[in-house]
C-alpha cells in the first residue's frame, strides 16, 4: 500500500493505519504533516458503476452544510478501477 500511496502522493512521509472493519473494502487512514486522507481498496468488486456512484454521492453530500466532513475522491481514484 505504501508504494501505491507514494506513487500518487510523492511527498507523503507519514503514517498508514489499516482499519479492521468493513465488508466491501479495506480502509487505511493516511496522515502526513497537516494533511490526512483515506485510502480504500475495493475487495469484493471492481464494478466501475458502483464506485462512480459512491463518488457521486460523496460529491453531492459535500455541497451541503453538514455537522461532519465528507471525504472527497482524489483525482487518481479512477485509475485504480
């Protein structure tokens, strides 16, 4: 995972913490300096339509004023599908 992360975030020099929960994917919390993110690896499917739908939902939710932050898919996300 670190090699994939460094390919798309070359200046990354932080932590990569694997989470143990999830049915459809493996999730890592990524931190470096003042930045943080989530790296998701889809384990149960590679259905581009499902993944793009999830990204569209996240983008739509981010347009609303909510009491919590919404993760945004990175520009490189589509390359992994």
